C-alpha cells in the first residue's frame, strides 16, 4: 500500500501553486469583502483574509486547486491530446468541467457558497476577471477555482458574522470551525 501524502505537503503545494499563478490571499479577500460588506457594517479586510486563508485549509479545495492549475499549465505547454487541448485552451463555453470542479469544492460551505459561486462565475470580480482576461497564460480552471474559494470564504464569513451577532462564545465558534475543516 502506498503511503498517503501528508496534508501539510498538499496544502503547501496548493498555496504555492496559487501564488506562482499570481493569486494572493489578499486578492481573494478583496472579493470576499466586496461580497460581504453590504451585510456586515463592521466587516474588516482582516476578517476576509482570515476566512479565505481558512478555506485554503480544506483538502477538497487544495485538491481542486492542484488539479485545475496542473491542467491549465499542461494546456499552456500543449501537452494534452486533442480535442481536450483545444477545449481548455479556448476556454470553450460548453466545456463546463472547469466549473464542475470548482462548484464541487463549494458544497462544503452550503447554499450561500453555491449561489455566490454562480454570481462570481458570471460577474468575474477582481482577480477573477484579471485571470479570465489574461491572454498570456491559460486560466480556464484557475478563474473558476478562485471564484469557488472566494464564494466559500464569503459563506464561511457570513456564518461567522451571524455567530458574533448572536453572541456565540468563542469556543462554540471554534468548535464549528474545527468541524468545517474536516475534509
């Protein structure tokens, strides 16, 4: 039996891959802020950064990031067989696998994350738009993955803000956060 890959190795690889492709947690936090500020007048960028960072601790997100970025990179190097090469290279509108992988990673954060992902996929806010418009690199998967991270972080944050409004104890909030990070 093969030895499993350490979760730290996977998380570090996913974070490194995002950074190498020009995506910083700050970029995602800006989208989260834009999505949540109207609902939470006391929201800070630190809250948004913390939530985006926490989402990147989930294995499903890390796995999706690694697979998607790898496919984008292989496409840039023209190392995929046809017609897959052309479908990804052109970001074919009917392809949908990029959205499917990204959408699959938001389910852990509930319906708010799902609807927010759909909105971000259509509206292309912040770094998502920059990735989508970049003609020098292929970001067929990455733009959708960033939307999924931002959507998940927004949903996570919405729940945290409600917990604070309801004066939940820090240990209650921490317990919920720990449960969400499983997987």
